[in-house]
């Protein structure tokens, strides 16, 4: 699978709205025994994120974070520089990888990202856009498509549509959303995925991106593409070095989702739980959230809770105070809210 130096490096853009399951799918790809080395470029909305901490790392991947803005607008220049640096280091023998996967923030419009591989000369010479994969949350897709143009763009530009969380909806609901996705994008196959389980042959080396097809739906694709996000969608990060009480955290989340769930587009955190030698991971979308036990804390690793919230007009102060109240009894620590 490792490419010879004479071929362009294939790139997969992995997109999908907040909480659709992109990181789960990416972990599926990284853990597959496909014999290749992958460079991963991660972008999250806001100044910090936790998705990179949830990725499986086995030494065969190069993971680069882009957290200072959205990849489709404010940090496109950073993307060009990162791609250039990766290629140069590969050519110099400092890095060994055969492909690149770009996981965009859930609020990204994929058009400007894809455009990068056609309008920048250096990128075009070194890289080839293989496909845009879009993950769609069957439970929340209808509302997201109604309310967010980014969700519509993600589906419209997809070469493959991966429908996740179908276990949370009825067969009629799954059929209805599939029909709507095909109405938006008739050329992209729609397949169901369960916790990221999909054949690698359906994800990589599929040569799915066809420029002519894109120009038919967006004639000005190769022109300058501007993109702005809704001002009322913001993110903030809660950090605390003191161990938290898991039951208090769950009770707190139960309370806030009842009141603010409709406005909580995505929330996810790696938690330092009192009495637990492993990291706890909590992820949620709107009213649905779940907790799981992750890997053990590594020797020398800072045991810190980092919780990211993305939503509309969320009361940052109230959320931070609530999480401060989840600190386990008699545990010293300081909280930092970003």
C-alpha cells in the first residue's frame, strides 16, 4: 500500500456534522491491518479539542492537530503548509507514510478543503484527492440538514455517505433519511455503518472524487470559496486537574441536557475520575450521551479533565460551575475554563 516516490499521495477527506461518528470511523481505519502508514490531520472547532486523544496510536501514524480555527476558512493556509511540510519530510526520508486522511471539524464545508488540492500548485503536484467520505448521524440528520447549510454541503460533496447510528432509529426512519440523502446527492452510494465498521476497500483507494461531477453542481468550485459560520455556534473548554466524581458528572449532564440539550450540538470529554486508573470518556449529541472507560493513564501523563462543548448560546459559566461541583470530596485542584 505504501506508494512509490513517483506517485502522488492519495488524500481522503473525512467529514460529517458534529457527533456523526467521524473519529470512530477513523479509529476503525487506523486499527485495520492494511499494511500502510497514514498521516492524519485533525481539525476541531475552537481553540482546543479532545478527538486527537481518542485516536488509537500504534506508532504507524503521524497525527497533526489544527485547533486554532476551522479548516475550511481561517486555517486553510495552515493546511497548505502542513501538507507541504509532510511531503518534504517524506521526500527527505524523515517520515514514512503512504496516504493522508484529513478529519474536518463537524462545522466544516468540505468544498474549500477539496478546492485546496486543485488551486494550490505545490499541493496539486504532490497530492491526489481520492475521495470525500461523509458520515451522517441517522438519529439527528433530519434536523441538522434543516438547520445547517454545512450539513447539506457535506452530503452534497460526498463520494461515499456512511449512515451511522441506525440502531437508534426505526427502519422507516432509516429509509426516510436515506431517501433524503439520495435526493441531495444521487451519485454517492449510501451504506450503513455500525460503530465505524466498514470495509477498508469501501473507504480507501476508491478514486471517488470526480472534478467534472463537482463542477456540475458548483460551477465556481475552482474560484475563491468563502465560508462563514453562524455566529451563535460557539465552543468552550472546561479543564480541571482535580479528580471528578463520576456519579456527580452523570447527574450534572442529565440535568443540563434536559434544559439545553436542543442547543448542545456536540460535547465530549476525557475525564479524570477519582479512584479510576483509566481515562473515562463521555461523548454526547443533543439529548443523547454515553460514558465509557478508555485506556489506562500513562506514566508521566497529566491526569486532567478536558471537556469540550459546542452549541448555540450555551451558558458557559453555569456549565463550569456545575462541573466544579463534580469534584470528588476532599480533592485539591484548580479549574481552568477556556
